[in-house]
């Protein structure tokens, strides 16, 4: 792993399997990734199946990155074409979710939402998925990024700012940027699903959370959300946000402690200010969620964030909170195979709710819909302007068996699929691929070993072009694989 810098913070950046390169290195070549190296080379798939799956997942990732770069993101529509079986579509989707979750250098937090989740509320289904993803995807790093924002441009009118006004914040801001995990641990406690000594009965936690959610109106009108997110009559609203009388020594040092050096502020004052700042400038529900995390951990936080009178507002606020760390939150909707069985009025309501969800995400989210052509015509009409991705895997049978011969059309397809939106599309007419195809095309495995090494060599140099040394690296790798 390496460290990458983005949005003023450092995070772990996953290196490409087998070569130690950060995945972001391929972008100089206009590529999402190395199209000839499987994401998970140890799964035992044939190179043809692994790279065809990688090509499909790369096309969606490229589309999400392109949408994320827009000021107001266009939705992405993924056609699950007949050429790709349900099994292969599932493989590609699983890879998208795994890649974007593990490699934060893409800057996209993927959130998978099935259509069935709308039974708990058409907007609340998306809110629940985002709440669990935010709490479960290293929320300590997200909190560190959000804390740095809150301190970098503080709200000095808040009463909670007073204890910090005379403290030296420079070292703390540096720590939040350079070592966000350590800074977050010192301020908010160790990242844990459940803190020691808390109400650890997960079943009870879920029951209480479900009861609190059931108290809320399932389908509130957008106009009704002007009254705010918090339910002040919620009888259990403070249960999970209340710290224990005796804190666990591992979670919180005993007594006051300073962060960012001997002249830095006390951790408890920083946490109190960030909670107040969040309530004033973002969301009272997210502010309560931070308190719940401090008191009881991520499991309770993920459930508490779902309890809101205004799910659209809370969804937008959670996306904004996540974007302290990410560029965009991606809502990936799936399982529209049940759409034809729904009543027409329900389809209309869901179509309207998905449009509302898109606008609730505002500038902080992008929505992708995975559906087979003609499966959900109402949605296709609503999102006619969406960016289109064909999730096909052409000629897979030509390269799927082990020992398959080199197939030029498939290689061209893999190269095109890995291209970033708007970037040059490399083909087998370009060097070094033309020479490698001529010299090392005895089998698809042999060619891929050579092409992968050539792409890695060019990516490591970082000048956005291929050179003779990259061809040499490819030929050497093929020879080594053959020998």
C-alpha cells in the first residue's frame, strides 16, 4: 500500500495486484486500470473470464468517475444485455463494489441498493443503505476529514467554539491530514462496532431501531420535511448517544487529554464543537450519529442515522458528510426484475421517488440503475438522459477456456472498456500492442502477460505514453511466463 493525498487528507491507496503500482498510476495513460491484470488474480478464474468481468466493471467505474466529475451528476444507466448472463453480471457488479470500496483513490463511495428495500419507504430504503455504508466504511477517516473542515473554517459564533478559541489548532489540523486514523481515535475513540460494556445485544439494538423508525411517517411529502429531521418526541432518541458512566480505557483515555501537542485543545472540547457544528451546518441526525459513535460504536451509529422525520434531507446530509472524504457517493440500484410484477401506480411512485432521491443527493451523489433493456420502461423514460453503459461480454466463449488462442476483437474490447471517459482509446493497432500481438500471440494468456507488463512499465513512468522500454518489458514478461 501507498499513501495518496486528496481533499487535504491522506489515506491508504490499494496497489495493483502483483506489481506494487497505485491504481491511480494508470490514469496518466487514460485507463481506469490495467485491462490485462485481473482485480482478484487468486480466484482461480480463467484469464478470459477474469478480464471480461474486469472490462465490464471498468466501464461502469469509468462512467461513475465521469458523472462524479460533473457539477451536478447525470445518472448512469447500465444495460444488462442478453449476452451477459445473470451470473456474469453479478460477478461484474461484485467487482465494482469491491474495487471502489477497497481503493478509495477512485474517490467514490459505492452503495448497493436493491429495489426490494423500498418496502421500508421509497426514500428510506436508499437512506438506510447509505447510513450503513457511511458507518461501516472506516467512518473514523470520514470523521477526521469532516473535523478538519469544521476546524479549518470554524463557526466562532457557536458556544462550543469558546474552549478552542485560544488553543493551538495547527498541529491538530496537520495530524487530521497526515494521520487521520490516529487523530480520529484520539478525539472520538477507537473504531469499533460495539464499545466495551455497552448494550451489546445486537438483536435488541435492531428492535429498538426498528421501533424508532416505525414511529416515523413512512412516506413523508417533501414539503413536510421543512419541519426538520429530528423527532423531539422520540422516547429512545438519547439511549445510544449517552456515554457510559465508566468509559473503557481502550476507547477513551481517563481524564482530559489534549490532541495535537501540549498546547492543543482537549479532545472532549473538539468533539463537542464538531457535534454542534454538524447540527448547525449539516444535520441534527448526523450530529446525533456522531455522538452515538462516540458512545457505542459503529453498529449503533448505522441504525441511529436511519431515524429521521425527513429522509430526503438526511440522505443529502449523509452524502455531504461522506464527501468530506470522497468525491461522490454512488447509489447503485439493482434487482429491477420484479418491476413488471408491480402495480402501475407503484411503478409511478417509485419512478418519482428515484428522481427525488437523485435531487436529494444534490452535488454529492451519482445514481446508477442496473436493468435489462425493456425491463422498466417508465424508468428508462424518466432517465433517458442518463449516461449509458452496455454490460456485454462479447466473444467470451472464444477466450474463456484455458489455453485459448489470442483473439484480437476481445483484446480491443478490453482496451476500450478500460478507457477513462473522453480519453484516448488504445487499440491493437497501437504500439506496443501491435508488436506484442504479432510476436507473443500464441495464446491469450501469453499475450496478456506481455501486455500487462507493458502497461505497468508505462504507468510507472507516468508520462502518458508507451515507449520502446515498455515493449521490452512486455516481451521479457512473456518469455519468463513461457519459460
